C-alpha cells in the first residue's frame, strides 16, 4: 500500500490524499486550495493521478478546502463512488453549487478585462453543471454504520465534532489476506461546542493521519469568547457603531446564532434597546441553516432537548436572515447599531467584503474574527495589523476596532489534539501530521514524539510513503465481528422512545414504528434513521 499526500501538507488547505493498494485507488478528500495567489493557482494544475482511475473518494466533510475540487475531478473523468455522511452531502449540495457560481462569476469579470486588453478568455475551474453532475456520485451513510465497500475495504464514520456531518474516517484495507487499519482525523472540533457533538475517540489504528491547524496553541474557553463577543457588541452599540463578523457560512455562523439566541432569549437583565438587530447576510449561510434543521440527528443532547421542548435555536426575536442583494446593500445605509454576520470567513470574497469596505474606516465600528485566517487572505492581513488595504478597488483606511476570538474556532487546539491521540488504546505505528502551517505541524509532531514515542512524519505536498506488509497487524475485529450488546440497543430504543413521546404529547398524530425484527447492524442503522426523522418532525413543530 502506498500513501501520497497531494494537499494540506504544511498548509491548511487543499486536502487530498491518494491511497493505492494492490487492487484499488482511493482518495481521502478532494479539497480546493484557498488563500494566497500561489496556493489558488494549484487548483488549475492537473491532478497528480488520472481521475478516471480512482475507484472511491471518501469525504470527511463539506468545507470547500476538503470538497471543493470534486466537480473538477468528475469533469476530468472520475466515475467512482463518493462515500460520505448524509449531512455532508446535504451541505455539499449547497457549497459546491455556490463554489461553481463563484468560479463562473470571477471568470466572467476577468474575461471582460481580458477582452479589453486583447487577451484570450479563460475558463472557470468548473461550472454549475459540473457541480450538479458531481452530486450524482455521492452515497450517504450515518455515523457508526459499518460500510462494507467490498471484500477488501471497510469504512466507518465517527463524529469529528467540527461541523455538521464532519467525520473521522476509519478505513480497513485488506491486502494479501491481512487488514491494515488507517485512521484519518479529518478536521477535529473542540469539545463543549454548541449544536454538534464532541469529537469521538478512536480505539486503535495501524496508521494515523491527523490535522494540526492549531497544533502550536491553546484556545481560550468558548464561554469566555462568548462573553467577550457580547461585551464587544454592547460596547459598540453604546458608541452607535456596527459590528461586522466575517464568518464561515457553514458551522461557525450557526454556532454564533445559537450563542446569541441564548443571550437575547434567556438573559433577563438586557435592556430592550440593547436588543439590536442581528443580520445573517449570506445566502449560503441561510441555506446551510436549513440543512442543519434537516439533520438534527447530528445535534448534541442539549440542542435536541431544546427542540423537543419547542425552542428553535436558529430563531429569535431580533435575528433577521438576508437573502437578496438589494437587502444586503441596504444594510450599509442603515445608521443604527447592528451586527452583520457575513461570509466569507477569511474575507476572500462574498458580501462581507462590501461590509468591510463600508465599516472598516470608521472608529466607532468593530470587526470580530471568529475563525482561522490563512496566510495571504485579507482576514489574516487585517489581523496582522495592516493600517490600509484595497477592497473592491478602493483604498480603505482601517480605523475600526479589530478583535480575534479564537475560542469560537471549529478546530481542536493543541491540548485537545494531544488528548485525542492519547485516548487510542492501541497506538498507531506511524503518525502523519497534516493540515497545518509548517510551524504548527512541526510543533505538534514533536509533541507526539515526546509524549507517545511514536514515529511522526510531517509530509510535504507530493511525498509518497510505502506501507510494508511486515509492519501490518490486523485491527479489524471490532468491525468485522460487532458485539451485539443488548443494553446498547435498549439505550438507543429508549432515546428514540423519548423523542416519540415528545411528538405524541405535542401532536395528535400517531407513528407506528415497525422496524425491530432485524439483525444488529441493520437495527442500529434503522434507529439512527428513525432518530433523524423524529428530530425533523420536532424541528417542524418548533417553527
């Protein structure tokens, strides 16, 4: 078996790993490079493999730096199977179409300039039609399902706690009658975050590929960041200013809505005039929030309980969703205090650039960053302290207060990453540290070596590693022979029954669940699907 790293190696973008076995070619993720001009040019280079030769693409989650080149892959000949979670597919339906729309719009704008300069036109990376076609290759599964792709490949998704549907990938590969277990962390989230579950722990691995976005630092507590955000909003309101929050449309925006909902709905001491309007100005964020509502089986228990009690966490009195461009433009003519949450999260495009153009130059305003800012992006430059920048063709002086609340980050910090590795009962023989800038990856790799005495590699883009059969030990027992625990099934049935009773209490409709005469694996999968349907009904009732 051979592992080749073709993205997200000593950078935090372009996730793409090729695994070649004696029978198959498998991709883990196929993400877009984002950030500097140099990185973004990599998107237009040929793949380091023939897309038509790829049998399977296993997708960890929907973020564009992990999924964004899938339409290009299909456009250039891929006809295999894309295996992912249902929630990831639902988000990809939004994000890949949006990405294609951006590609086409950017090329149209560039081609107008090229025509005036007498230069030949260029083509987009892919079209909306390419993105729509790529969605036909997706196969969706739920967490904990045992996915027997064929006699040589077994996959299981575990919750990575990063965004809705994000997964840790457990992959069992059989070569010459022996199984090797490869674990890919995807992007791991921080425990204790709203809406979604904490990252799950993994028992064993022969080889581990792990992210290191924040491998060299520790975040402040989410509660502290939430308090700081509320204070920033209130202080800005008192000086009649506007708060602009560049936010990733998927994940971060929904978490902000959740936290602001808790504050404005449950904080009794708030003066009415302090309940300023909160605008979500991102068409994709609005659609992504709808996708969240239809995948409430992925929510943590606290959020599920809110829904069961009739409280929709994505709606509150002073929250407004902006859809049209005209509505978006009007926001910058309003003089009253407000909060504008808009994408993109790194200020590389989207409506947030318009809001920055209108608000950065006024000292009464605030700009709050709530996520990672990659090198070369406008967000990173602003955080690094530049005093002037060009936005949409205009020179803008930066006078607004700039804040960085890392506690809202969707990526695990150094402490959480180390704890996650420590929880492996059977430690991997080798660890590959990826998805981090060079310094972060290096620091985290050294910590793993020191703490666990494991061989650690920080690959470069293009590096290839051979997995020797003599090093392989089978790690398939927990999947190939699942333990049929009566108490596990009883616990899951009780959870479903509690949700069932909630619906019966709040409606006159009766549901007859005829689904119990199945073997264990089928029963567990049906239970998960039923939980999804019941949570969806509760979400509809909560509107």
